[in-house]
C-alpha cells in the first residue's frame, strides 16, 4: 500500500453549520456540495476534506442501502465521538496565527486555547473548535515549513 491519504471524512451532525463555517465564514470554495449529504473541500494537492451528514455517515458505515436493506458486511458503531485528533493549519508567523483564529471565531468557531507559545519545538499555536466539534490547531513552527509542492520539510 502506498503511503498516502486522499480523503479525510468527518461525521458532521449539522451540515448547514459546517457550510456556514467553512464556506461562508472562512471563504473556502467547495469542490462539491450535496445539500443534506456531504461537503467536499480540496485542502491540498490530492487531498480532500469531506464533511458528511452524520446520519448518512452512520448508514454508509453500517452498510444500509437507501432502500433500507442491509448490505453484506459487518455493521460498525459510530456512537463514540472522535477524540485525540486535531486538524492542523500551518501559517507563516505568530501574527497569522492570531489573524486566522479571529477569522475562525468570526465564522462561528470557539477558541479552546488562545494563541501562545507551546512546549514543543518553539511552536506558536492555538486551538479552535468548529461548530461540529472538529478541533483545529492553527500553528506556526519555525523549525519546519510546507514547500511550494505541498510537502512538509522538517528542519
């Protein structure tokens, strides 16, 4: 298996709130927007973030077809919330951390930790929760950067 991820899909309890946050508030352009079902955003070369209505997400994992019949395969439980996961948005400097956090708050996000210097590697970061509980780390790390082709360069 190749070392790559093309889609990160998150179960979303309020798809309309996600649309208001990402599209209307942050100005992200949807790659696809299927009302009542899913939003896709191109977030990097070859990588898409999907926000999938939680009822339909659960149905998809359980293998339930639109006809109401069960597909072959085991049912999966999605009743537990995701924990221990953040999505990171890296920026060029501490000022941009503050600006980005403010934009996320104006879009309907909630600050979990205000911008500050962290305990690891000189990072300056903050944590913001979107309207559906997705936690974003907004960070500047002087020890590494993302190059023009989208690759992370350490050191």
